[in-house]
C-alpha cells in the first residue's frame, strides 16, 4: 500500500518517466524480397525509414526488430520485419 501511494505521489509530481510523454512510439513493417537474413546482404523497404541496407541500419536509425516472418506469395517468398521505435 505504501509503495502504491509513493508511486502515485511521484507520478503526480512528474518524477516518474512516462514513455508516452512525447507521444506514442512509431512502429511498422519492413519488407525484403530475399528470405536470407542481413548477413547475406538483404535490404529492406521500411515504414518510417524508407530503404535500408540491413538490420544494423534499422538499429542505427533508432528502431528495433520485435518480430520477423517469412511469407510465401504468388511471386515467391519474402521476409517481413516488425519494427518499433526505441526510446
């Protein structure tokens, strides 16, 4: 009970760092027609980032990969990354 009261007081005084104070985090998808991971030269087309040369560049631009999936389409296989802004 004391801990909850302390957190409530700290939050009301602005002492707790709110992740969403500057707005919600950005997130989106990256797509590559290659099913090979970054080490093999994959490049991606990403929401919020445009064209990037690999996973390393996604991290350098302030985003992180939260999930990935290989999909099959009529045109072949593709590689999707779900990315999220890092704060």
